[in-house]
C-alpha cells in the first residue's frame, strides 16, 4: 500500500504513521501536513530516516499541490488533517470551515480523479451532538453538531458520504471518542491538566466539571483504523469508543492523585458556550464486524500517558510558545 496520510504531524496522525510503519514495514507513507500550531515534526523523529516515509509540508486546501502528489502512485488516503480544537472554533470558526470542509473536498476530488482505492475519513463522535444521561451514539444516530468544530466535521462527513453515493468512491468514515496518549498538544484536557499540575499552575475546569466524555487510548484508535483500512466495507461508518465514560472532574482528580498534587489546584471557570453534556459511543459494529477490541483500560492508559508527559517534559515545554500562552490567557484568563 502507498498511503497518503494527511495531518500526520498532529497527535493521532503521528501515532498512526508510527503504528503502521512498525506493523507493515513494506507499506509506504507520504505525510502531508501544513504544520499549523498543532503539527510537530518532533513527533516523528523515530521514523524520519525510514526510506518508506516521506514528509511533505503543504495545505490540503491547495488542489495543485494535492493533485501533484498522485504522481507518486498513492492508492489509499487516511485523512486526519483538521482544525481540531472546539475552543478555537468558537474564537475563529472560518479556518475550521476552510480546512475541515474545503480541505476534505479537495482531497475527495483528487481521490476521485486519480481513482484511489480507499479513502478513510477520520471523524468524531461530536457530530452526533450531545446525549442525555442514558443511551449511546450508534452509526444510525442523526447528525446534530453543536459547535463550529463539530459542524465543520459533520459537513466533511457528508461530503465524504456523497462521493461514495455519487461517484462510487470506496470510503469509510470513522467516528471516535476523545483520544488521549503520547504527543497530544497541551491545549486538550488531559495533557493540559498534566502540564499545569506539574508546573503547580491552576487547572481550569469548565462549568460544574460534570460533562462526560468517553476516553480512547490513541493506540487503540490506531488499531481500529488499521482494521478499517484493511477490512472496512465500502461506504460504511464505524464508531470507535473506549467504553470509558468519565466526568471531567474524575479525569482531573485521577491526574492530581497520580501526580501527588492537591485538588486545590482545580479552578472552576465559566462554561464553554454550547458545551455538550455527554458523549458515549456504541462500538458494537466495529467489534462484531471487524473484530476490534481496545487493549487499554483507562486506569493503565492514563498512567502510561502521565508517565509519557513526565518523561518528555522538553517536548511539551518547547511547544508552549508565546502564541500558545496568549491563546491560553484569552481562553481561561490566567497563565
Ligand atoms: P491535531 O490538531 O493534533 O492535528 C491536526 C494536524 O493537521 C496537525 O498536524 C496540523 O498541522 C494538520 N493540519 C491542520 N490544518 C491543515 C491543513 N489545512 N493542511 C494540512 N494539514 C493541516 O488533531 P488530532 O487530535 O490528531 O486529530 C486528528 C483527527 O482526528 C482530526 O480530524 C480530528 O477531527 C479527529 N478526532 C480527534 C479526536 C481527539 O480526541 N483528538 C477525537 C475525534 C476525532
């Protein structure tokens, strides 16, 4: 396989590129990434000299660039590239529409023109909106996004679906819950809380802290995409979840306990507008049809993640740049 991975310098993409090259040393990967604030080539130092790996810095919204890559014989696309942070989508929605919607359409069009064999679109459970106290999202749950981020992802999902229905493109859409693990940018809940706790800074908690998310260890997400890549049925959507629902407060308490830090570091801040109350995934389809099973329990996954952030402090301290500090201040009102 010769795979074009988009967004391979981000959190999940960089884990996925390493995962695939380890398991399938004969595959080739071309990583197209614009290296926005969220992209970091340091995530990929372990494979940078691998002759089966090529990095191209570029924007998925650029059709000339994207089309030019197909001279290299790409047969498969795994599409991660996106603006991915809900809070940023509230501050600056336009870039989310550009990258997530237009960028996906540019890739789909190139895939169609160059008769790519498989297009995997990595999406999110957030497209389904918010759940009440009971029930889970299935692949049949109607799309009802509530943030500019999830709306832009839902828009891209619908375009991907349309390229299957209209042009017969072999597509899969995966919708996963919140990922955690190594290389996650410290603006997202778990790495943000670990980094702040390690620096004895306040841990900002939105609203009452009782919003619930399902947590999926990033390696388990990669193994699910691996199965979809090889065995996914054309046109199908697959939900991927860790079966680990936790309130934000529970996550923060676990991190503080593991690091031996006091709960007094928690600092309640004004809730995020449109904050979805609960997400929960029913992953029965991918389990029954493709034989996927997550390997990591939350208790061990969170310990491995904390250990990684402890061992790689230089990595996250380097990316906490002046620009990031400014964003953090605007968002939470403290540094
Ligand atoms: P991330 O923000 O860490 O990485 C995104 C990557 O895309 C970065 O390397 C960035 O440089 C690149 N990128 C952004 N705009 C680009 C453009 N215009 N052209 C080329 N590259 C561009 O994101 P992530 O957390 O790794 O998420 C990857 C995918 O998984 C996204 O599509 C996201 O919607 C989806 N997802 C993530 C989660 C999660 O918990 N992180 C959960 C569900 C779904």
